């Protein structure tokens, strides 16, 4: 369990990163409508959570730096007995202070009236303005930024991403322990899938076995939609409809991650639905496993994503030529069309991008894959790896990787 002191330390580091005369505003996020009278599950904005430990919608955080003055304020939805009959009791201000360590807690209906005083004398406003695609809907922060530009044209609006990403990239010992737990629970769910796997099952039935094991171990949410892709479905990288009926002889590619204290594991795994790899499946599986191990061994301080990806492409190209699928390296993009990994943490594709040089405390995924549409085979193997002072530690070392061990596990029941 994260303590208020850990969140307070994060806020202090963020305040030190802010330039003088700047302030940061973060929103906790909104619940999106699913239909006329239902909503999608609430998903707290991760940067807001990172600095507060709070997971309720309708909250706003402000960090303000002016000279020697450091301010931290959080606004929350006021108590509303009538509304609470429908949606549950809202957090009290005392509970917010106890959990987050923030002493200045105010009702959110006063935020816009108080904003002029907050901004007085400051020249820069930092917001979470990350936009992953051009056509993404405007976020709450983007809508707020548009209003601020009209009302306070003297304020320079900047993205907090470079500042906060540099903090989030380096995991504390407690964060790493939460990732270990998330990975352990993820592997427990995969093992249940393996033991229950039979040809003729729907992919979503395999997913149900995974979800049951997570729920049984105290996990309600996954870090991302579970991928359970059998046979030809496995060549689609983010396939998550999970509706196909598995057939005897299929390989099943799963990409799964339990959450623990909002830290997300991420494990990719490929297994034969009938419990036995064919010779061809084993040949290709062992190629990907070889690449996984060789590239993982390159993880160390000073390494870069481009170095790891180049190594993966070279090894995959060599193996695919030996497997009779390629004659020259230029054909590799037909069978390998993603990068070798990403950062891992509060988001499964965590902040940090592809530019930073690895330093101790980062957690990365290493996930080589090959996707052979003409043979109906997709194989991806993903491990979660901590960058240490001297090299690396595989946090997902509990996951069985050798084909013989997987087949033996699938022969067990329970």
C-alpha cells in the first residue's frame, strides 16, 4: 500500500522540476457515457494518481511555484446527499488528506472562481496535453486549455509530459514490488488458462479462466484489454474481440496484465490449445524465445531502444531465413511489424517514449514476435525487465518459457 509520504515526495520532486513562476493543473478524469443511462468504468488519469494517490472522478490538483512559495491544493466534489444515494458516498476532505497528504482540500464548485487568484503573478501553466492520435476527442485538459487561452492570454501553456515522465520513468522499490505482484497474479491467471485449455473453446472462455483467477486473488482490473488470439487471429497485434472458436492445432497468443496498486504487468505468451506444439510451431516458437533471451541480455544502463530493436531485427531475420520464410532482410517487415518493447508502469505503455537512454530504475518490456499470416501463426513472447545498476533483472522470471515446461504444465489439471 502506498503511503501519503510517498505521494508527498513525488509532489515535492515535481515542484522542484517546475520553473519559477509556473503552476501545474491536473484533472482526475471523467466517467464516459456508454449509453443513455450507463457509464463506462472510471479510469483515473495516471499522472493525477501518481501525484496524489486519489482515484475519484471530479478532482483537480494544483501545484504552484512562485519564488520560495510552494502550494499544493486539491479540489473535490462537494458532499451531495441526494446524489450519493445513487452513486455512493463521496470522499471526505479528511480522508483525502489522510490518503494523499494534501492539507488544502476545497470544494470543486469553487475552482473557477479561485483560478484568478491561483494564476496571479504566474506566467506558465502546465497541463497534461498528451495526444496520441490526431482524431482523438478533446480531453478535459485540452478543453480547459482552450478556455484559459481566451481568458488569460498572458499565460504560456505547456505540456507537463517531459517533466512528469522523467519522474515516472524511475520506479521506487515500492513500485517495483507492486509490479512484481501484478506479474505474479498475471502468471497465475495464465497457468489456469493452460490447465483448462481445450480445442473447441471460445477465446473468451479462455479469457474467463484468466479473469476468474485474477478476481480470486483480489484483482478487479487489468491494465489493458486482454488479448486471447488463436490461430489466424494472432497475426493482429491488438486483437481483443476474443470471439473465435479455437481449433485443434491452433497456437494461442495471449497478451495479458493484471494491475496491482494501479501498476500494470504485461506478459505475452504463446501456447498450443491442445497442449502439444507441432514441429513447425516449436521451430518458430524457439526462434522467438532465442530472440527474447538474447535481446534481454542487452538491457543495461546506457542501452537504447534503437539498439535493442536493431538486434531483434537481425536475429529474427536470420532465423526466418533459416525457417524458409525469407531470402533477404528487407522482407522482415512482413513478419515483424512492431518495436521490441516499451516502458511499463502505471500505464502499460508507460510515459517515456523511445528516446531516453536506459538508467537504473526503469522498467521495460522485451517482446519479440513473428506473424505468419499464410500459416495462421502468430507468436509473441513478452517479459518485464528492470534496469539495474549493473544490467537487468527479469521481473517476469516466474513465467515458464521452455516448450517442454509449458506442455508439462498443460498436462496438469485444476
